[in-house]
C-alpha cells in the first residue's frame, strides 16, 4: 500500500513539474526566437517523459493491488465452499474425522456432490479409481443404507494398505474392498496409456452403476489425459443408469478428456458443478 501512496505523490509532483514547464515554455516561445526556446522545449519533453513513466508505475501498482484483492477473495470463496461441505458431511464423521482437503484428498464441496448423487440414485456397484478419503465416505454411506458394494482400485500398494486401515477402523469391510491394481501399458482409442490392470474380482462383479474418476495421478502424463481410459475400459460393464463422476474437472486435461468422451460416446451427457477443483457428472441421455 505504501508503494502505491509514494507513487501517487510522485505522480502528482511530475504533473506539477510538467505544468510549470508548459507555462514556462509558453512564456519563452511568446517572447523569444525558436533557437532561444530550444532548452525549454527539451525540458518540456523530459517532463512529459517523466510524467508518462510515473503514470505507468502508478497504474501498474493499482492493477497489482486489485489483482491481489481478487486472488484473496477467490481463496476466501474456496474456503467458504469447503467449510459448507464439511458442515453438510458432518453426519458421516461420527466414527472419526475424515481428512478432507489438501494433497490428493477429495475437497469437502466435491464430496458433497458425490454424496448427494449416491443418496439420490442408490448405486449398487461402485468403482473408484484412486482410493482415499472418498473410499471411507462412500463406505459409510453404503453401511448406513445397508446395501451396495464399492471396489476401490489403487496402483500404490502402500497407499492402498493405508486406505484398508481406515476401512477396518470404520468397520466397513462388508461394503468396501480396496484392490491393488498396478499400472500397465495398455491401448485405448488408438493410444498407449499407463493404466490400471483391472482385477478379475471386479470383472466378475456384474453391472457398474457409478465410476469415480480420481486417478491415476496427472503427473504420469502432465500434458496428456492419463485418466481417459476410465470410460472406454468399463463401457461394456456399465448399467443403463450408470454415472461417471469426474474430480479435478477444472483442469484443462480433464476438460479435454470429457469432451473426447462425449464425442466418442454420444449416448452420454455431462453436467458441471462449481466446486473448488471442479466436478463433472456424466450420465446416459434419457
């Protein structure tokens, strides 16, 4: 803020300087020859240059200040959205608090969208790509409903084991199974991907009602679409009422992936939800 004030003062001084120079130049030009007025003209040009320089700095400082305020308001809005999500999910936190937010964890507002769709549509068989806090949330919902099965795939054995510990601590083993699914080179849509090796247990699970796309990590292919195989890999196993939930849908890679899905599978339509990471839900057209 001090920088802006100092520049405002300098801006004012430069304006005064140029005004004085203009008045002096006018007096000189009115009373002398062109040659004798040259120093005044040069001084006037220098004054105008100084004015332009400080004006540029002044308005740049103002733009920077407005951008900082905009960024802080955006961050505050994200915090408010996450807080609302935590309040709405409080009914599923009775065993112990779930670690929403931060790192790869599902944000609370995105989790609310997922929880709402599960509560409204009651999917019987759910497949999750990438285990974590959402695994526990879904398991608690299925346990309360008394029906449903979640298969959570994870390529990281240590992370999968950590998720199993949370599942056991919440006594959700009857509704959740975390499966090790190493990544392997596979071809989808004419392109090679490092994607999950689907366990036979999941292949034998029958129709799938909901797929949660939150893996593999984008870092596997920073400029590509490492999560693209999710729909083509399971398309033959999807039930008529199946839904595909996509996390991180604000990222350009996910947006490109969704657009490609809609082109290749025109029987689906998408809906975006305004959450911190962006959430997209695809379902079959009615």
